[in-house]
C-alpha cells in the first residue's frame, strides 16, 4: 500500500523525458524499438547490442492496454515496484529484522533518487524495474530453499529480462560450491541452461549491427581497458558508491578499534551456522569467538553484494545505477549489518544519508533540458564538484567513530535472527 501511494504521488508531479528530444545514446531508445516490434508497429528487429537480448520487459509492456509507450511502461513498472517492495518487506520480516530497519529499507527503496520510483518515473522505458523483482524472488527462493522449479522459472525469466541475471545465477553457483554442496550441481546446470538461452535469443533477435565484439566478455574487457587508460576514474568510484547507499555503508565499516573489524564480514566468516563442513574445518584453524549465528541469507547476500560492486565498476561507467540495480542483495546485506549493531547506528546512518537523497528535487525532463544532465550524473562530476561530498563523508565518519567510542556499537539485546532462514 505504501509503495502504491508513493508511486502514484510521484507520478502526479514527476516530469517524464520527452523521448523525441532525448539524446540518442540513452538506453530507452533501444527498448522503444523492441517495444515497437512486439507491438506490431515495426516489421524489423533493429535493436543494438547489448539491448537486443532483453526482450521480456518490452514484450510485457507491449501487452499493456494504455495506448502510449510511456503509459504502458509506467503501469508495468508500477506493478513490479509494488510486487518487489511487498516481497522484500515480507522477507525482511521473515528474517526478523527490527521494525526500524525495515522502515529504513523501505524508505531507501521508495525515496532514493536512483530508486525504483524516482529513477524510473522520469525514464520509464526500461527493463530494470522488472529485474529488481526477479532478483528479489531469487534471493528468497535460494535462501528459503523453495522448490527447484521456482528457481528454474525465475532464472529463465530473469535471463530474458537482462543478461546480468547470468551473473546472479553464476555467483549463486559459486557460493553453493563453497557452502551448499547438495545444490551446487543444480546451480551450475542452471547457469549452463541460461547461457544456452542467451545464445538462442541472440540468434532469434540479433543485434542491429553484427560485430564479433558484441558479447559480454568483450564488454568487461572494455571496462578494464577504460580504467587502465584512465586510472583517475578509479578514484571516482567511492563517490558513486557513497551516492548510491549513503550512510548505510556504516553497516559494514564497523568499529575496528573495539569491535574487531567490519561487522557483517566478521560475523559471516566466524559465526554462520549454515557453512559446509569443509568451510567449518577451514575456519576451525582460526581463532573463533562466541558470536551469534547469522542466517543463510548472510552468506548469499555477501557474495552477491561483492559481485554487484564489481559490476558497478565494469558496467560501462554508470556506476550508481548499476550498483543500485543490485538492491535486493546489497540492501539486505547492509540491513543485516545494522542488525548486529546498536540501534543508534542505523538511525545515525539514515540521518546522515538525508542530504544525499535529493528529497527536495525532482529530476527534470532531460529531453527538453539536456544541460541539466550533468547534475544528475555523479560519474560526470569534476573533482571540484564532488569535493564537498568527500568532505561530508569525512565528517560523517568522524562523527560515527566519536559516537562509537561514547556509545559503543554492540547491540543492546541478543541477536534474534533465526539462523535457519
């Protein structure tokens, strides 16, 4: 209900891009061509790489009855926003997160300027919103061990939505090889199946321009070359990460001088009850502490959060949007970290994040006002433009460490998350 109200409220006030005037390099133009094909408005498939295999979202939008492409995508996105938020909130409740953490997570999803509502109402012609839902289903299905057919169906649809879902399944297979030997072959087989789906779709819906370099591996290598030739871009990454999840990163920083290092990673390494026998034997050689057990979800979201950090680096420069695309995993990972800390830490993280949320501004119609694009592109900022945010981050960290010395970060009550979940 809350998600629906927020979506409708922003839909009334948020301007939508005038696509006829929008720069031709925007992704929406490619999705519009796919939509036109599925809606019977175009007789030929003329979609460029890598958008040509992302067929599910445009096909679903073409089935909507609201006339214009913008209206169809807005309604489709609205449905998936509500489904995604409902599933995530339910899942966080199943993990027995504190009520304020669920509220913080909900606030982040609905009101962040790159979130499900504020990012995709101005630019609705996209496949990203459906991707959030499939990732959320995958997270729940894997950690709660839903039937194999649910995992297979979710993965198959997710791969038709966007090729990055192959990474999601591949990372899950990697995690299973380490910690879930009973299912490792299933996930590996599923990854091979999705790879086959990708190549079949690539043949049925070929890219408008045929080039041997049109494949995900070359895309990753291009990203690596970009940083090799422009190493200063690496220094911009922390700013993009800061603008994506703001003060919520305090969940994994921990308090190294008293608490022994990053909270979630430390608990994951030493306290997870769902580790395989091989990993337990490996860890038994290390000094262990009497730590509360984290749920199975902690292992899964740890692997996936790290993977999305890498994707945000190699994904072509759109770091903030790509990292936010991994929200079901990354946000759950961060909330798990706050569950291990005192209540004041999560409230402090939310408070210091408010200046980064751009709550007072609406994204303009960048078709009519292209000069304002720079303001909404963190990766485009000069060092002078981002300097104030760097200074703010230092102030936030100083305040955190000062309060940690005064108040401590250990939770006031025993950890209560059910480790079987």
